[in-house]
C-alpha cells in the first residue's frame, strides 16, 4: 500500500505555530533589545529529535541560532532542495494589538501573534510534515536541506547570509529552494489565484549623512546640516521612479487582464485597476512596477538652541532587479552636494524561470487540493533569505501554500498589528507542502 503524503494528520499544526509564537524572537537588528533565536532553535531541535532526526544548531554569535537538517530523498539522482524558514520576527507593540502578540492565542479560527504569517506558520508546517515522514515512514523525492534561519528580519547578516559565507558546504548539492512569500491565494473576480513568488526586488538600505557648521541657534548659519539633510530627503521622498515592468510582473498583469477583461496598457489608471483587482495582494504587487525609495529614519540635533554639525537619515530603497547600481546613483544625485550616501545593507534582486519543472510540481500540489484554482507568478517587493542562497547558485521560490478567505487582508498581516493566520489555511498548507515534497 502506498502512503498518501497529503493524508497526514494536520490537527497539531496550529498549536505548533502558536507554541513558536510564544517564544519571543523579536529582531531589533544590532540593538540590545533583540531577543536571540536560540530558545526557538532549541524548541525546533527538541521537536525533530522526538521524531528521530539529528539536526544541528549553528550559532553565528551567542544566541543567534540556526538549525540545519538533511533528510535523504527517495531518488538520490536528484539534486537537493532547500526548504527554509526563519525563526526571528519583527517586534510588536502590545498596545497596538487586541491580543498579546506573544501569547500564541488560537481563537475564532485563527492563530494570532507575531510570526503567524511571517513566518512561524511555515516553520510549523515544515515541522509537521517532517514529523509525519518519520511516523508514517515516507520520504521526500529529493534530498532536503531543511533550514530554520536566524536574523531574516535584519537582512540575514547573522542567519542565512552568515551561513552562506562561513558554511557554504551545508548547502552543497542543492539547486533550488522554497520559502516565503508565495503560494497563497487571492480572489480575482470569482477566480482563486495562487501567487507563486518567482523573483524579488533588490534592497538597499542607505544612510545619508549631512555635515555642516555647528553653532548657536540664534546666529546666521548658511551651512546647517539639518536644512541640507531635509532638502535631500524631501527630494528623495518625492521622486517619481519610472515604470519598469519586468518579465514576471508583465506575466502576472497579463493573466489578471485575461481574467478580468481589464485592459493592460502602460496607462497609470489601467495599471492601477489591474493591481487593485488583486485585492489583498495589491500592496505587494503595486510596489513592483518601479523602484521605490522611502525615507524611514531621521536623526540630528540634541537641543533647541544648538545647530548640530551633523544630521543623518535612512532610506529604504527597493530597486527593480538588474537596476541596483543605477538606482543607487540616482539617490546620490538626488542627495546632492555635501551629503554622504552609504549603504547599510544591500541585496541584489532576481527573477527565476516560471516554466521550471519545480513550478509545475508546486502547481500540481496546490491544484490537487483546489482543482478550480490557477497559479500566477509574481515579483516580491520585499526580500527573503532566498537572496543569500542565490549567491551559491540556488534558485529560490516563494512557496508557503495558504488557501485564504477572500476578505482576509493577507499583505496587511506582514509586520502588521493583529497578525493572524486561519487554522484552515495552515492545515491546507501542510497537506500541499507534504504532497509537493513527496513529488
Ligand atoms: Zn519573513
């Protein structure tokens, strides 16, 4: 008798997700408020050991823990697949939520808490599927390199990027990877569309430093660092970046146009209507039509009557893949004389083939559960750890399958208040993930 991988017991996946949420792994970057991933890594390792696996923990620095596990495939001729999640989450402010963001509450059919969609949901789905492989004795077709990374929310410096730089051998033999953010459903008209992520924009976090002449606030000063910085930041914030439709975005909008009958032209109104037709996914897709650069931090000065000698700001820029250098130069030009521009964290964007066999397997796994669905590619406006793996020649896709209610605002959940995920979506995703890994 053959085992149907999708017939696994999914009844514990919601509680597993909630248990991971209860381990606060808030990532404030290099700030001492950061809560290291180690306790969550220990939880994952204990879980996996309970099913007879032998995972390893690798710390990039004390407490910043990554978990790695290799699982043999039934077909040793196939290259390995990396299946990864991250253990850290962005911080949450209790007052902004209707529930405690770290209580891991399950109510009204949802798991609530920081990490419910980003991405302790996938961590829990991965663990559930691995547990089932052990209990019912089935194997993935490809060898798996299962990774639970630290520090994704601060660019992976102590997580995926660190492992790629210091332990590339961990990923030897892998050609492809799956992780966040894709495989979720949106409703376009009456049609359920599963959005498979097949590319990411670049990322460039820039510091702008203005220096001028310090002095008394009552005196004439034509070289005020704050004034210079404010002008530069306002030029950058107001910049209208040109439309730049990549192959992935063009393919997606063509599909939306066919489904809705809306025209696909370069007219801004037509484009806005196509993007809006994607409902909750619109904020993800709307940010992929062009490069974006948002000023996000400002600092300077320490007293009302003192003109400071320096002032600084941070800009979060997300360039269209392939235009990273050009976009950086545009910021330097907009900043102008007397402002030093430097990069804090940069990553290069990418697009990967949508006609690859692995995409066909993702589609088959999804459509076996929802035969009326269709799939579409999209470019992610944010970044994931897939970018770090790209430097090892590993092609990354976003595949965290979730069948979502039409009125559920998925994109608002990411780093948002009252982050939550439907229990039914977790169970669906676990079945699809099992079916995908077996195929
Ligand atoms: Zn994430």
